[in-house]
């Protein structure tokens, strides 16, 4: 049994931590450790302080020490899982939460947090069950109700989403997730004015986290755009981007990974100078392996719409937004050095990268049966077209194209998960430069590599669906099927992890065409850089 002094010091540390008097809390916790040795609660407090300071790695180390001292401490396990989730270590977060729930099946926070992790993983049904268990255990717990509201909105059950969000807010008026879900549902149900008012009120809260503020500003921008208040909408998008830029600058500004501007420009120079006669031919595919189709294009060029259309065909399987080429890209598209090794890749080397590719595909498909044609949809695999050709020289490429001005504007108006490419889209000047670099790489790849490319214009899909989609299906070698017209119903059944999720469940609409004109005054500085591509793709000059 702990001594009275031991208990008192821990209680003082907890009280100071709750007051956010972190230096005082750390002092008491360190006193516990120095006088009484390893103590799970003291270590948990120190871990929490590290986490508040942004040192998630350091907090994990301390939570792990606390876990070693007391493996059955469910609060240590819950906090450790939260830190894992922050680091993107979702599998580990899930395991730790399941351990906590084995200790106490009536631990509502554990069920709720497991729901959050499962939703991050993409297991929407599992997340729903976890949230429902949390509500059964604790009926007045707002967080899981807000989680269920979010799932309902993602599943396009908008009336359910609004009802659940309002229920969560009745339990906890300050629940940010529920407030944003309600605003989103209200917006999608057609009341942009109320959504804008609710979001503006939410943004006045000084307690709103930076992440939630970014999302709320983005939603506000969409609502103001719908209302035709374009200057205010652009200001909201800009505030969201500036905050996201500040959050990501330290991580992404100097990144030189495969999708970075640095790598795009290096790959372009490589392709422009390549001599294919020096390349060792790639071996034929293994028996039973299909020849993949790569659906690529700059983000916001209509790739998600095409993905849903193709997924509606009974002979086509599509995989959305899975980084299937990550292993080969990291190995073969390095920040420094040359690309000489590409010419001499052995059959064994190429087979190794293909095997890793198909492993990523199977993980992404999650047991879904592969049909006659397999389509790998990831827009910025456009950057990796040289690598695609090196590994799969017979692969077909579907290139989505949209008016460059609408594309860049739409990218600026979205909230993407961050990586080196998406970081470029947070400013109009860097988004334009990145667009120009990617298109130059695509042009060079098409000129120098014998790629089988079929170009699909977003505007043509909207204006002449049957002819445009029919041409695409002919390119893919499958017959017309009326099911492709039901793409919106297909989209409602799929977990779509892109900003287009709420758009592709609607009938085709032309209002996104020429949208850049509403923001022309803001786009003026970048229009000259986009104009060559406007002419290249045959759009009306600026």
C-alpha cells in the first residue's frame, strides 16, 4: 500500500496538471519518482506534459514505462493509444485500446476511442459498433454520439446526421465535432445560410483547436461560396490554409520525398534525357497477375468521379487513394544522386517491387474480389509515371484533365491530409508552380515513354457522359454497361477518403465549370503561369 505522502504527492501532481500548471505538476511527479521509484500515475502525468508540449515521441516513451509498471491501468493504456493515434500508429493504438477493454468492458472512453481509431483505419462498421457500445455503457456521453453523427454524414444519411449531432450537442453544448457535423449536414441539406451562421459562431470560440479551426474555416468557405459571397469565401479558405501551412511548415517545407517539387523536377529532367535503349527490359507479369490500370491526374481534376463511374461496372474493380507504389518510389526516387540504376534493374529487382505493389493492393482491397480489369486510382501517381512504366510497361494510363484554373482554385479550397504535395496547395503561387511542374513531367513522360494513355476531360464527362465514358470503357477493353450511369448510388456504398465524397453522390452538375471566374481577382497573379496549360488543353483563354 502506498504511503500517505506518496498518495498526497500524486494527488497534487494530478490537480496541478488539471489546472495546466505543468511545471508544478512535473515537480510533484518527479518527486514521486525520486522518492518512491517507478509510479504509473507520475509517469502518466509526465507523459501528458510532454504531449502538451508537442513531444509525442517522448510522451509515448513515458506511457510505455507506466504501462510496464501497471499493465492493467486503463487510463495509461487509453492515453498511450491516443499518443499512438497522433503519430499515425493506428494498428498499435487499436491493440492497446482492445487491451484496455478486456480489462473493463464497461469503459466507455475506451469504446469511444476505439471507434475513433477504427474510423481512421477505414473500418466504418467497426467504428459504428464501438460508438454504439460506448453509448450503451454511458447514455449521456456526447463524444460517441458525435461519432455516430459523423458516420451518418459520411454515409450521406443527412437527416440522421443532423439528429445525432443535435443529440450530442444537447448532452454537451461545446462538442465541436457535433457542431461541425450539424453544420455540414445542414449545408448539404440546402441551408447554406444557417450553416454559415453556425460555423461563424463556432469559430468565435477561443477554445477551438487549430485542427478544428482549419476544418471549420473550410466548411465556412464552402457555405459562403454557395451563397455567392465569394470574397468572404476566399478569405475563409485563406485563413484555413494559413493555419494549416503554419502547422505543417516545419515538417513539409523541406521535404524531398518522391512527391515533392524537388523530386518532380528531377524526374522531369531524367525522363527528358532518358535513352530507353539502355534499359534492361522488364520481365513479363507473373501468371495470374493482371496488368493494372492507373487512374491519375492533378488533384481535383475529376479522378474521384471517374473512380465511382468505373467501380459501377461489373467487370471493373477500383482501388481508391492507396499509396501502392510507396516501396518502389522510396527506393528508386531518392532526393539525391542519379537514376542510373533504373537501366540495370534485374528481373528479380522488378519482381520484388511488383510483389510489394500487389501486397499494398490486396491490403487496400480488404478482401474485395478483383474483377477482369483492375484500376488503381491515385491522382499523383501522375508524378510516378516513369516508375509505373519501369515496373509495368504494358499498364494503361487514364489521365484526368480539368481546366487548370478550376483545378488550382479547387485545390486551394480543400482541406487535404498533409504530405509534401498537398503542402504545396496551401498557397496559390506554390499550387500553380506545382501544377506546372507535374504537367511538365506528364508531358515529358508521354513524349519519351511508350505509355498507353487515354485522356478524359472532366467537362466532357459532365456534358457528354455516354460518349466520354463509352470511349474510356473501350480503351479499357470492356463493353458498355448501363450500371455506370448509377455511379452516385455506388458512391453512397463506399468509404471515399477524398474531399469529393459529398459531391460524387450527386447527379452530374455543371456549376463547377468556370468557377474560377468568381475568384478571378484573387487568381490574377497566377493566371499567366497557368495560361500555357489552358492553351495546351484547349480551354478558353483567360
